[in-house]
C-alpha cells in the first residue's frame, strides 16, 4: 500500500512539473503603453529638411519595444546624365522595430535613448509618378533627454545618426546621400508606469 501511495504521489508531482509553461519572457512586466509623434531633422542629398512620422510601444520600465514609421518628400534631385535627365522629387519612407530605454522616467528631466531598425523605399518621382525606386535598410540610434510635460505626455530631445544602406538603383545617388546626423523631437503620449 505504501508503494502505491508513493508511486501515485510521484506521478502527480511529475504531472505538475510538466504542466508549468516555459517561456522566453516569463517575468515580463508591462507597465504602460504609448503612441508618439516623431519629427526628425536631417539631410537628404545635401538639403536639410524634416521627416515626420509616428510610433507606438509597450513599456516595460525602463525599456520599451514597439514599431515606428517615418516619411518625407522634401528634397529635389537633378539627374544630369543617363536616359531620363531632369528634376525629380525624392520620396523617402521607412518603418520597423523601435527599441528604447528611459531610466528614472519619474524624474522631470531624465536620460532617453532608442534605436529604430527599419526597412523602406527611396523613390525619385516626377508628376507624382515613381520613375526610379529602391528598397533600403535604415538604422537610427539616438541619445538625449526627455522631459515630463504631464503624467501622460513626455517630450524627447535627442541627437543621432540615420544610417541608410541599399541605395543602388537611384541614378547619381548613394547611401551617403540619405545617411545623416539628425536631431529628433519626440512626443510620447500614454500611460508609462503606475498609471497603466
């Protein structure tokens, strides 16, 4: 009888052990979520202008992970040779993964850093028709400070670098024409820690 009880107890203990799920992010503690407006000032083809976009993320203090999208159509590019010379509007857009950190975010002014890893297109257009198109990879690390304007609104002031790779099909343009030091203004709107 003793062996049967011991065997049955062991069997149920093994069932309990195998019933526990193993996960990669077992202790993940989501403390908030936000949406954002992003204004990025930099250079494309030697002209300074602004890219505008937005994003959203889940906050796991002090980290956040989410997605973003950016776009612009401000610079003009003149092709002097080849089959289709002329003036073209440059349309540049990208989006992807957004990873960041904001330690001590309860302080009025605190450190803020993020990296955007994205894919997109660079296009040369005439009369709103794409004539040349190229797919690109974009990596944008940034560091700076963030200011708590209210409990639900934060403003980030950062500097970084937009590194672009994959420009091969746009006449007389290269990766370096899209890569640039940048200044970024980010407004994050949402719930961030205890208020979520």
